[in-house]
């Protein structure tokens, strides 16, 4: 299991990126806040994005006023691995 999976916020950021069409950094934050039904501190959120990027799991691309974010191949594989583990565990 990748170390990033040990952080709930980082895991949820990656899952949210995987589930959104053409996600932006601000769109991911809004989606997480809706899911959590509470505010996510900007410093905490951006720290998670920075850590995921430095680990090679997500990449950011400037796009005018927005900053697009996407999973790398490694990040997408880790999300699939997490999903498979959860599916197997919950099926038991």
C-alpha cells in the first residue's frame, strides 16, 4: 500500500480527482467540502495537493484563471488498488 493512502485527506483528494470531469484545484476542494459537510482549511488542502504532487501522484496544469489537476498513471493505479482493496474487504 502506498504511503499516501494512510492520509484520509490525500486519499479523498485522489478519489475526488478521479471522479470529476476536468477537475480544477478549487473544484476538488469544493467537492470535498460538500462530501465532508464542512470547510476544509486551505492550508491543509493545499498541503495535501503539494504532497501528492511531490510524490508523483497528481499533476497541476495552469489554465487561465484555473489550475487543472489530474492523476498521474501511478496515482490512478493507486486509486484503483485502493478501490479493489475496499471492495474485497467489504464483500467479506
